[in-house]
C-alpha cells in the first residue's frame, strides 16, 4: 500500500473531524429530495437517511418511526433539532 502524502492525511483528518456536520448537511439535502421523490427512488432516499441518522447516534426506535411515517417534514424537524443541539 502506498504511503499517503501530508495533504491526504490532513484531508482524511478533516473529514473525520467534520463528519457530523457533513452528515447533517446531507440529511438536509435529503429532506428536499424526499419531498420530490416517488416510488423506489423515495425508498432509497429513506434508506440513506436512516444510515446517516444511525451514524449520528439517533435511537433506532426513532429512526423506525420516521421510516414508517414516510413524512419528510418529520425528518426536517429532526434535522433542525440535531442542528440546534450541535450549535451552542
């Protein structure tokens, strides 16, 4: 395996340092996409949202309720709540 350059090491460290913010941004984007999506595309978007929520430490019961409701506004409220919790 090739050795990473200093630039690559910094990029990797920055990604993991900002991972939570990146996940929250992706969730915000998914909310908009969920409002417009239909059918299988909507199902895939919900799966991506569930994965991001798991990485953010949201309890599985809450994720299941969101998926069962299939309501993007509930996800938007959760993203807002997570953003408020993150910002002091």
